[in-house]
C-alpha cells in the first residue's frame, strides 16, 4: 500500500529543490510531520505479548491536522462533544462556494479571505433567516471550511449545518420539511457583504470586477435529523485532501489515486506526476492558527441559554434525540494474535530531524 508519507519521502527533495524559495513554513511543517508520523523519531510506548513472546512498539502520531494518519479516529470524539448542540429537528446543509474568479486572490490571501467568507456568509444566512417570509427567527449555524475537489483542485467552499427551527422572542418557529431559505437572494446578499468586507480589508482592487456581476453558487438541501446531520458533517471536518486508502500507486514518478465521481458515485482514476501531486496537496494546507469549524447564531458560545430555550420548546413537541455515539475503549492488542498486551514503558523521547536533514541534505 502506498501512503502519503511514502510519496513525500520519495519526492519531497525534488519538490524542495524546485520550490524551496516559495514554500511556506506551514507547508514545510506538513511535509516533515507526515514523513515522521508514527515512526521512532517521535518516540512512543513498548508493549509485550505474552502469547507470542514478542515486543511491539507503538509510536506517537504527529498530530498535524493535515496528516491522514492522525485524523482517522477524531470524528467520534467530535460527535460526542457536539451532543449539547443536538436539536430534535430537520437539518439543512448550505454550501457557499467562492467564485472561480476569486480563487487566485484566495490562494494568496488565505487567512484573511477564508475568514471574510465565513463571516459574511454566516451573517447573510442569519439575516435572511430573520425574515418571516422564510423562517422568521434566530437560527443555529455550524460552518466548516473545505478547499478541495475530489481531484485535489483548489475549490474553497464552506459547508453550513443548520437546524430547521428558529427562536423569535419567546416563540419557536419551525421550517418546512424541505425548505429553509431561497438561494437566489441569499447569493446576492453574500456577494454584497463580501464585497463590502473586501473594501474594508483593502483587497477590493485585487479582485476582478466581473466577480461582482456573476451569480455566486449557493446550495441548500435537507439532510435528515440532528444525529444523521452531524454524522454527515463529521467527515468534512476531519477529512484531509486525500486519504491513504485512495492512493493506489507511485510508479515511474507518477502518483495514481482514485476518487468518487459526484454524479455517478463511481470510482475514477487520476494520475499526476509526483511534483504536481505534492503541489496540489499542499495548496490545501490551512494557514497556521486558522479555525476551520465555526459556530454562529444559537450555536455561538454566548447564546447557549437561548439554545437551551429552543431545546425546551422542541422537547414539548418532539421526542428527545438519541446519543450520537457510544464511546468504546479497547485494549492495545497484539497485531499478530489479537491478545491484550502488557505495557512495558515509554520509549525515550527523540526530536525528529529537520526537513532538510530528513531529505538527505536538501537545502532551502
């Protein structure tokens, strides 16, 4: 099986030789962390299997949020923490996509423009929801930033999870089963708010004027009840641009991976030269400190009392929701026979080598 770490180990030196002067520190960190993840360089623990009479080593993960090895087991933990946000209501998924003409500017000003897209689109959704022609009250909004397509192309967009209920003073309003907001006025409002925000941020002159004349893509669809909706969203939060299981091969300088076509849901293959593959992956590394999951409206931390009021009102109308997931604790078992192993102690802590040493002396 070919992994992302294998590809970085084989080809990152050539990538650095070509792009070292342009490479962001965050990109260098991802290259280094993915290569070192779960290796002896990060230390770990020693276990002993009494059945096989063998020692086994469990090495620490790098904990980088862009590493596919480190994100696999976090979804259940996140779901468990979201229990306090669960509402027994119909949920909707709204997707707001940055227009194609904006993407070059987004790539060069990621931290600022990602945050502006979050702020303006969430404000627009909340503002339109207050209109009684739609739902007519304050709603809860949970947003997640994503930047890639299935073929790793740069495509910034935000997924919003929204329960179909709103608080209007002391009155609870319930959305229709298959309708939350009209997307056309929402698209116009988001565009206008984003334009004003770019003017304030002194970025307006960098953006092609045609961007303000074209329609912005906004999509809203029902996605089931609270439990189903949060489980639907969880993979978006912890998924990285590509997982190891979808990388099929790395041969003759070309990386082949599979992706699921959105229309047919069938797997298709894509082959890229290794340097292009690494470049496509790294363009989805988020800026340092950027928060990719954000809460607005009733879900904002300062509005938890209002959220409890909504839960109370809904509880009088509907049955309470079930717990999202049950936590399961497993013993550390032998990879050969499956027997529980004895913990023997921690391995000495090591500091992993810097990236230039790791890649055989490649300079920056």
